[in-house]
C-alpha cells in the first residue's frame, strides 16, 4: 500500500514545481499549472478507486483527504 500514494505525491510535486513559472507572467504560470492538472485529477481518481478497493477487502486505509494532505506536506 505504501506505493499506492506514489502517483498522488508525484502529481502534487509536479504542480508545485511549476509554481515558479508565475514569476515570468501569470499566463505562463497558468499554462504550466494547467498542463499538470489532468494528471493530478487522474491520480486523485485512481487513489479513490484504490481506497474503495482496499476497504472492500477489509483493510483500514486513510481517507482521500488525508492522503492529499499527506502529499501536500511531504
């Protein structure tokens, strides 16, 4: 399960790596962020599916928001 959060962590890190693009201009920053948003939303969707699957198997798994918070603060 430890690797289950890997895609979510990577997608969030990629979004934060694009934040310096805002120093060039708002348009450049927005384009950099918007290119990575679909990957982030896919990672959230996949994480949600994985959580549901593991919970159906009877495993105790942290919720989606807890995993997103973990990705933000990691």
